[in-house]
């Protein structure tokens, strides 16, 4: 469990940066070279590489060098891990809100019910 929590922490840490989220969004459309990922960004190539290293360490992307070109690809499993974690939290919140709604419905007074009719 701790290993899974650590992996999830790395995913959220990587996604916390807006530049890395732009890169992930681009890679969600398909593989891209480092130069393609760097092109719309206003930063140096070493800074882009640092962001890519963080994304790769978190498991969100994988890169492969063929000749002189390094190509990056999204790793959907890491995104699914975060999505599953969020969905479980959301389901818990929804259950609590449903119980609160049920409780509040039982607490309505007869005069309250007459106003809403």
C-alpha cells in the first residue's frame, strides 16, 4: 500500500506544475519528440528536459531515443491510478451528501413542507 501511495504522490506532484500539465495534455494526443514538446514553451531546452525527467520519474510518460530523436509517450496506467483515487474520494463525498440530504428531508417541519407545495 505504501508503494502505491508513493507512486500516487509522484503523479500528483508531477501534475502540480502547469508546464508539465501542458506536456501531458499534448502527449494525450499522441507521441511527440522533445523538440515538439518544447516548441510552444518559453523556456530553455534544459528546463524542458528537467520537466520531462519529472514526468518520466512519476510514471506519467515514457521516452525512447532513436538516433538523435527522443520521443515521449503518455503512460495511461499512471493517469488511471490518479483517476481511481479521485473517483473513490468522490464516491465517498457523494454518499455523505446523500445521507445529509436524507437527514435534512426528515427534519423538515410541516410548515416547511407547505411552503414548497
